[in-house]
């Protein structure tokens, strides 16, 4: 994977999605998805986390829609401060194995910089500027 730099991002408005129970295995160019995970409390504070033990449970998954989102069906990436990392590719989005490695590296770098990320992780998949993008957000 290409080297990505750690960015501290302040998201001014939430990114809102429809709750989606089943996500496709292959994403199309105009699809956009958000996954939210709880992280293991011990592993999420470790400078050397075990990648296989970092993710605990899927909290929700969401899909972007052009038609708007009704109240009961919405999930979001809330406005706030995040550690942010992204990976761009012309061939497709990262697999869970690869974006988990990206999340571990983000955590190591964030802890090294003395940030205190929470034990929640958001993963966003989208297509922009002729590339598939996988983004990792860790709330601060």
C-alpha cells in the first residue's frame, strides 16, 4: 500500500446515509457506503494492536442516496474531530484485511502524536476524481 499521512480532520457537518443491512461485495463507481465499528477497548489503546483483535462489532452500515434520508432509516458520521486517513486506487476499494492494516497504522501514528482516539472506527467507501477511495475516521 502507498504511504498515507495522518491528518487531524474537523468535520463541520454530519455525513448522512440510509441504514443498509446488506452491502454488495463489489462497489460500483457511484456507490458510497459507511461502516461503523466498535473497537476492542484494550486493542484500541495499544501502540502495537493486534489487527485480528481490533474490530469488535459492526454497529451499523449505511448507503448514500440521492433522494434524501428519512428519520428512522438514517445513520451518520457525526460532525466532530477525527484522525483521518485515506487510500485511493484506480482498481477498487480496499478489502477488510487491507483497510484494517490502514486503521492499525492510523492508530499507531495517532497514539505516537499523543492523540486519544475513542474505541469507535468509521470506514467510508466512495468514488471520486476517477478513483476508488477508502477512508478511515477515528473520533477524538
